[in-house]
């Protein structure tokens, strides 16, 4: 099982050159617009993946937000988005004890129980067999939902979003010079 996923966002240079020729921009304006468009695209990928991933997995957006990092490429013409795909502890999903076990967000664990530790933190555990021990902390896997969101909702729209952001930023750069 993978603990993280890295999405390299490829940028379509042909569409960027076509848009730059439309606005008759110089190289400095193109570089500035490209840098800002790449940053916007990275933030868009992060936001879209978090929103859609939270909807599909049933896990709150703020829980997933700690698992996403953006890194600007060395040449500032690419962005890397890192997703932590390790399982979410059920304690982060507002667990509630029920008669049959524990319900936490979209997860229902039969025969599970909530334990409050010495630090006051509540964790969800479940016995592995009929004996009292061992007990195991309970988690909810989100990696399949996040991968599906990236493949279905984010990656197909990358080129169109980049072209939109690049055009916006280049239009701003050219109007600023006038």
C-alpha cells in the first residue's frame, strides 16, 4: 500500500506560446505570467482534490488538508502536488459510541470502542479476537477515493485550466505595461 502520491503537473508549452503570440507579449511578461499561472494551477489542483476527495470519502476537508503539499519546480515552469494517502485515524472523524460499536464519519466499526488516553485524546480501538488483548487502533483508508478524484476530476481538466490561468495572467501583464 502506498503512503503518498505525487502528481507531476505537465504544462502544455504549445498552448502557452499560442496565447503569448495573441497578446504580443515579450519574454519577461510571458515568464511572469507563466510563474503565476503555474502557482494558480497548483492551488486549483489542491483545492479541487480536497473538495472532491472530501465529498467522495466522507472525511472532512480540514482532515485531508494536512495531507497535501505544493512544491514549485526548479525552473518555475512546473508544480508538484504531494498527497499523503495514509489512512485517517477514526479519532479525527468525530467518533460516537453506539450500541453495536463506533460510528465515525462514514465508517461504522462493529465491536469497536472509544478509549480516552492519559492526554485526554480519544482513540478508537477494536479487539483482534475473543481475548481482551491485543487491541488495534482503527483507521479509515482514503487512498482509493483520492486517486479516483485525481484521475477523473482533476487530470482531464489540467490543460484547459492552465490555458485559462495563463491567459488571465498574460492579459494582466500586458495591460500593466500599457
